[in-house]
C-alpha cells in the first residue's frame, strides 16, 4: 500500500515579499471529496490556514517587507493549487542595476533588490559570442550592494555585461559596457617576495623556473606564490614579449 507521503506533491515559489497578500486557489476534488492543499510553509515555518476553503490568503505575518521568501505548498497528488498573484513575491519588480561603469582595469556596479541565493555572471564578447568570465555570489542585501571586478581586457574594443541570476534560474542582464583598450606594459611588485605579487592591472600570466618549466598560470591582478620554492623565476604577461623576473625568498 502506498504511504500518504507518496501521494503528496509540492509546489513552491521563491521571491521577495512586496507587502501584498498572496492568494492561493485550493481546488476541491469531487472524486476524493477533499480539498487539495494540505500544508503551507513560509521560509520552512508552517503557517495556519483553513484547509477547507477554496481560497487561501497568505499574509506573511512577521516577514519584513522586501525580505526574501520561500513559499512551499504540500498538496495531494491528484490536484494542483494555483497561485493567483505571484507578483506578490516578485523579483523582477524589485531587482535592478543602479550603476554600471567600466574603466581601464575595473568593472563596478551597484544593485538593489538582490537575493542571498542569487549570483552574478560577468560575460565578455569573444568571436561574436558571449563567454562567461567569472561568477560572483550576491551579498543578499535587498537595500543595495556594490561590487568590483578586475576584467581581463584585450587590445582594441572590449564589450562586457553583467547577468544577475535569480534562485529560480531566471535572470536579468545589465546594459552592454564598451571600452577601447590600448594597454601599457603590465608591471608588478615587489621583485622579492615570500607571498604575493601585485600587478598594475588584471592580466593573464605564466610563471616559469630557470629550467623553463611552467609552474603557475592564470589571470588576476595579484598572484599567490607561496607554493613556489625559494629561488628566481620568470613571469610572462599575455600582452608582452619579454618576461619579468622576481625572487621568491
């Protein structure tokens, strides 16, 4: 015999509380002589409601306005409740990019209405296609957050955008950001270090020992060299023909 749990299903919605009452249509089955919805959870806390009503009101008592909300509805397998006004927990009505700037070596943006489980994807045009460069977890501050990112620029025109991905995998893109970049040589400091190298701007790099063995590579504006043994090393940058030299102590 199937257990009661195996005959249950769930419907869920994640969003931001807009200060509005949410309405759920609770169907009645003539076949089973019962209403559909059995339990409702708000942020995994069960709420009380009359299960024998065809219309259920969720008022989000105790939830601050503009706070993240996860609504989970447990219902019978042979029916499905209908959320009448999902905009009461809307993301798109609340999230927005408020500032976007791309300078020589720094991409900055500010946003409002983000969710703690959302994240940003930085994308760049390469050979006519948008290519993901990096992912940054959101700070989850609905009132506003600021971000900085060091992009890797190539000589000539560069085009970037920032994509905000909601917890339900929907997303919003920023406007495109264009910059023409004619780079000067990358410099670094210090020439003798036991921990890190700091670059004058974000760049691709490769570090070799004196025998020509590649030891480290990547792209960043600073490089952790603590894993290297004591000695002298060569460092190449993607836009430069000749290497730099540093000593790991």
